[in-house]
C-alpha cells in the first residue's frame, strides 16, 4: 500500500491543539515527527464524514518564498551562516534550511526545494510570473497575486476551506481579514494566504527621551538653567480650544481603572496661545517657556500631576494633546544646553531622515496629532465615514491642514534639520548623540537603544501615550476629544499562493501545499513560525512550555539561550534575528508575544502603559470586523478588482507617484512639510483637494473603490 499522510478535520484539530501551551497530545498524528508518517490504517478511527487531504510522505514542494533578501529566506545564505553557525546545539551552513523550516518539513513530512531568488515580494513574483510551472508556492504582493489568480495562475483556496480547518476558523474569527483577501465577490475566491506582522494590536507609537522630559518639567519651584536659547518664531497656532473645558476618560496612575480628567482652558488658557502672545512682544527665553508650561500644567489640570508633570506626557495617566506637545518641543529646542550640553537639539525626527519610507512616519504622526483619518490606513488613504461611505483622506482638506501644521513646526525649527533637508541621518546616531527628542516608530526595534550602549545610565528612550485629539467619529457633530490610533495591525500586503501550473495534476503536491498553508494558522503553527522550534522556547520539567500572559492569552517564554543569541547575533533586533537566523516570522501570523519579550525594560514600560489603556478602552482603534459604527471599521487591505478597474486606476498615475511611501520615491505630503506648497496653482488646502479630486483622478478612483467595497460588502452579507 502507498504510504500517505492523511490530514483530516479531526486530526488537524488534534495535531495543532495547544494543550497548556505545551506539546501536542500523544495521539499518533503527523505532529509526532519522530514517528513514521501517519498511514491510512493509522486514521481508520477517524469519523467517515471528516474531510481529508492525502499526500505521499516526502512530497516535494518547490517554494519561491522569503521576506525581502537572500538573508531572510528559508535557507541560510553565506553572509549569515559564514563558516557555520550553531543554534540550539546544531551547526548550520550556507544552503541549509533554517531551524524553523527543518521543523516544518519534519512535522508535515514534506521536502521543500528552495527556489527563492532573494527579492522583494514584487520583484520575486515578477521573476517567476512567466515560469510558475517551475514552482509550487509563490510569494508576492496581494494585489498581484489576486490579479494572477483571477487569470487562472493560482489555486482558489476558498474551494478547500473545509479541508483547512485552522485557516477557515481564523477567517471566521476575523471578518475583515476574510474581506481583505477575497479576490472575487461572485465566487468568493481567495488566492493567497495572508501575512500578519502581529494582528489586532497597535503598531507604531510615539517614542520620547523621557529623561529629557523630566529634566524640564519635574520638581519643586521654578526651572532654572545655566544657559538657554530663546524662541523668536511662532508659526504654529492653537489646535485645541482656547477657552472652556475638555474632559477626557483617562487611565488611573496604576492602570487599574479609569477616571475623568479635565483640561480647564478657562483657568489656564491655551499654552500655545499664551506662548505666541509672549513671543509677539519679543523673544521668549527657554527658561521662561519651561516655567510657562509648568504653570499651565499645574493650572489646567488643577494640580493633578503635582511635581511629576512629566506624567502628562509619559505616565500611565497621560493626557497630552498636540498643543501641549508643541509647547514642549519649543522648550526642548530652546534648552538644548540643559539637555545635551550643546547648542542644538532636534525636536521631531524620523528613523532615517533621508528615506521616504521612514519620513512618512511623521505624516502618520500628524494624523494622530490632529485627528485625521486615513493617514495610516491599511489601504492607500482610505477610511469609512460613520455612515459607511468610503472616503479618501487625500481628498479631505483636514489632511492638508494637518500637514501645514507640521510645516509650521518645521518653520519654527522643531523638526530635525536633516529631515527638512533630506540628509542622511539615522535614529541610532541621533539617539546616541543625544540630539533627538521625539519620534513615531516601532517600539521594539527602536527602544533597543536603551540596552545597546547608545544611551548612558539614566537616559531613557521609550513609548509614551497616544495623544488626545478631536475625532469626528459620528457620535457628536462637534467631534469627540479622545485617544484614537489608526496604527492597528491587520493583513499586510503580501502572502503565499499555490501555483496551478506548478502543482498541475499532482494531487500530492496540491494537498501538501494546502496542509502547509493551513498549518501556518494553527496554534502550533503560529508558535513555530513565530518562535522557531521548541529548543528556542523555555520548558517545564514535564516538557510543557513556560508561559506568560500576553494580551489575555498564555504564550510561550523564550529560552535564555535564545535571548542571548538575539543580542549576540542581531544586536537585540528581534525581526532580524528571527528572519535571518531562526527562519521564523517569514509571513503568515507573526505573534507579537516573541517580540514583546525581546523588548528592553524601558520599551516594555511604555508599551505596557499603552496596552493597559487599550484594554481599559481609553485608546480607541479600528476593528477587524464590520462595526455598527463604520468609522471604526478597518479598511480591508485589498479590495476585489476587475481587470478594467485595475487598468483604470493604474491610469491615475499621480495618485501613486505623488503619494508614494517607498525609499527613493516622492510624497507630496513630505514635500509640503519640507518646502510648503510647491505645485503651480496650489496655494491652499482647497487647491490641493481640487488638484487631487478633479485633475489627478481622485474622484473617479474613489468611485471605483466604493464600487469594489459595495461588491465586497454584499458578498460579506451573503456569507
């Protein structure tokens, strides 16, 4: 009898059960990698109605998959492996499969043939597009995979969902994920298994040198300085009210509950307005500016923060807004000598000030500061209004008002000079030289500066709370003052697909490929493809995983050796270590639980405050479901498109070339912060909206996208 692997609905559920976050049960299944492959006889007790996928043991799958370079593929390249690298007691060489993919092959009893050329998703697919018969699994951009799927190049996974219980359950639990990957609303076709860099969690957050903050704001009495500068330019005007009161639901200082905190503008005035009035009479000294901000905090919050005024920005009970941040940035820049012993310090900066893909983060931050939706959308600049209508932020005057406010900060010298001039300056250097104060970025990869020697004792760079802004979520015509983040993890724009011509009529290949994709969404698969094999995870005496609570779920703790190797080989950078050495986090569901453990103590503190605030409901965010109030619905990462629609949208070239987000490209919003209005005939927000809407095809683009969404929503309602 031909030896086969049979994976049934029942077996798959048992195979990937996460019993006590430990190993799988002792039932003989494919999961028992040291055992012989499961045979037809092994599964004789399985219920007859269970649907099965059957393939020959050792079935070969040719994969053209990786992350974005040879270093981040399924196998080691020479640069990473060198003359041999030992991980988990095993020495690997160039060309060997990385530990995660050795384990995947063992668990599923398949053989992988690595065909990856080491390109980005778009270029890798471009390489294989005309030779898909040479590979079984491809990787690429979601839109391109869907387009090729509709042309008949990739397998429709939706036809096999009953054979893929883990993938099916995942989609049922996350409706927006299902909608994001639906390639055809008539058939419900799905042409790729999506990638999540974390899911249903915050992504980027404000990062601050909180030691500098404390120097300026904390303590009894008046602030004094041996040397300070002065503020002579006041371009920025108040965003928050100048009178009245604003009450914000805020976490308590210990993070156990919430209370209502009031900003009293009748008593304190607006700090920006007060500073601007003082500057209008002549230069405002850095010392006077700090004392003005201190007095404002004491009065506006009725003494709530006491002498620990820094908690307005960095505490669990932080409630800062854009105006308070601008006032703080003015104080920072005017007191450089106190903060770093020089005459210069940068207020706002990006990770790489000459790299558009990082510069755009300050535009995303502007959306959070000034209550603008669509700036950090999962697709282009799209978002839903409260009534369910689809909107494009590029056609809203509010976007350009926010960008103009950032331009005002630039004119005041509150944004790094290297950002404004497009010079090559990276956050590592900025932090190491104590010349940067505030950024907006990923927590783990940036807060490693606390532990890698770039910061001295007592210096801290960490996340702070999301700002309070006025958001128009439809519940109040005057807007709602609250904390909201659009930086919410959902489906990324890449995935893995099964090549129709590659698997051809070979049922073994097709079934093995389907099982591989389904395994990635099982509990065990998610852990393996995030953490790597069990040797990299801490275990109890009985072999079960040592766990910790992460976002309400028990997740494994990494082994001590894993943590040591992380710093030895990757300088504390979790994603580089996982992708280059373990071979994990290469698409599918990347758990943030591993990344969180690799975060520095300072990084955990700030992220912990934000996590508590989200759990308490004081930070609102998009939902991965069709919400009752559509304003809170996350836009699907992709929308199903016809060939004609795709070609039509591609014809609106300015919407792509003027709003790009990759390095060495152009984004007019960044350009506006750097230079102001530069287009002929454009001198106002209304002019920009008119240019985008009526001259660059924005109106037609939005109509097409709305049609696509309507089709998708109708499909969703039919499920």
